[in-house]
C-alpha cells in the first residue's frame, strides 16, 4: 500500500544580523543589550597574547571587552585565525559571538529578536494532499518550532498543534527538522 501523495516545500531560517547580547552594562547599570562592533583587540605581553571581542552598549555606547583568549602563547594560535583577529574578519566575529563557550565565560545570553527571517514558499492549505515542509537553519537560531510554523503558515499555535505532525518535539530547535501539515477536517 502506498502512502498518500504530498507536496514538499523548503523553508530556510537565516540570520539577518548578529544577535544582541543581554549583558549588564557597568555605566548605565541596566540589563542593556549590546552589539558586537565587529572588532577584536589583540594585546601582546612578551610571548603571550590576549584577544578580546569588543562589544558596545546600545543604551550608553560604552565599549566593553569579552575575553576570547587570555595569556595564550603566540605559537598556540593558528596563524590564519590570528590574522583574522588582526584584520577583524566578520566571519570570525560571527563565529566567536555565536560560540556557546564564549557566552558561558562572558556570562551573556544572545537576544535573537529581529535578527533572523524565515524564507518560505507560500503554502496553500486548502489542497486535498498533506503538505510536507523541510526547515533548514543556516545559523543556530533558537526558535520554537511551533511559533515558527504558526508564523510561516499564518495560523494559531492551537491550530498548529491540531494539524501539524512534526519529526521533533515542538519546543526549541536550532537545527533542521521537517513537519507535515494535514488537510483541514
């Protein structure tokens, strides 16, 4: 017995900008969002290097440093990576800012509000066949699949719970998943 025919559509979750950092500012004393300036500071102390990622408070414009490396021998760093620190490589800034180890050490969380978009083909929900959607994440954007599906399909989360069968639990995802939209009853 064959399975019923269905339509397969791709959805892509893409980063539009770097996320803001929820980090307490020492000047304005508030829990201010800060943004990565896209710059590193490299400081040499004899044969040891310190590398910091510079971040700026969006409230008072104060610049702070997040330690990337502290007191590391020069020879321990990859020469290409060290060159990237010196020229403020945007891809290196993004990879360091999205690194969970740096967030843990720097005691900050990433605020993804307004920093991502969903590129989705229009979905016709009135068809007789189930619709299969495959979601691909270009960056590790933490988004609840049920909210993403509701946003993409233009339906309530309650209706998503009734009409959508997903390959994963609809809690939080940062990697690809697929789901099927069943025909309306």
